[in-house]
C-alpha cells in the first residue's frame, strides 16, 4: 500500500507540474513546425489569504489565431496563479477556481493538488513554469452554449506547446523525502472554452503528452 500511495502522489504532482490538456483533436496539417514563444508571465507578489486570482478578459475571438493567442495568454496567467497556489497552499483550491470550468478535469486536478500539498506539507519555491505555444499544431473550433444553444465559431481552443518546469522545486518537511519530479520542457495540450458573459477563457482539460506519438517537440 505504501508504494502504491507514493506512486499515485508523484503521478499527481507530475500532472500538475507539466500542466497538460486532454481532448481528441483533429490531426494538424503540419505538426513539425517549430514552436513559437509566447511572452513569459511575470510572477505576482505573494497573495494574501482570501485572495482570488482571475483570468484577464479577452475580446470575443473572430478567427482561429485570435483564439489561440488569447487562450495561450490565459495558460500563462494560470501557470503563475497555480504556482502561487502551490507556494501558499493555505490559499486553497478557490484561489485559481476562476480560471477553470466547474466540474472539469482541470478543476479536479486543482482540488487534488491542493489537498495533497496540505496533507504533505509540500511547498513550491522558485518561479512559475513557462509556456511556449506551437501555433502550427494548435487550433480553434466552435463551441455551443448548453443553456442558450448559441454557437461561437472559435469558442473552443486546443493549444499545443511546451511547458518548462525547470525554474522551481518542491520543499518538504524535515524527515520527508522530496518527490522525484522530471525537470525540463515537456509537450502539453490544453483545452479552453470561451465564456461569453465574462469574456474570458476557462481551462477545461490539461494532459501530459510526453512520449505520445505526434506530440510537439520540446
């Protein structure tokens, strides 16, 4: 039991660290194109208890590239916010809740990560992971509002790229062994949905593409 529990915990940490997105995308026409760098997010000051991080508003996307670019900016902001959450576990899962689709895989990962960090006493130190978008592989598709039936032509963004976690480590209480988390740049895929009322992108899924055929080269 001890080995199984430890393996599951490390798997959870790796999933959160690499911050990937899961979906079943249409095969890109040119997956070999080199990734293009997105602006690096700047770490925010240490948040106070009760604070909540929120995604920045984005205009309604009118074409695929607008959707990819603004969704990627949300990913960068989320990497900063989730780093702050992991550096200050007492902030709780609600700290980054405004970035996530309620009830989604990403929301569950957020809750599981906070629970694990609080139980283990683990803290992140350093600076947030950075993100590089692969525009050639990323794409946007229509989304439908379940309540109104309204369709938005570029309301779903599937963003491929690389997440680099080499800028942070995990500290553990005395007597514990730090988890062995792979370091470097790893292929990632995120699925985001555009929320028209708030005019923000919300993260639905994250998944690690390491070792998968057709994944971006990092």
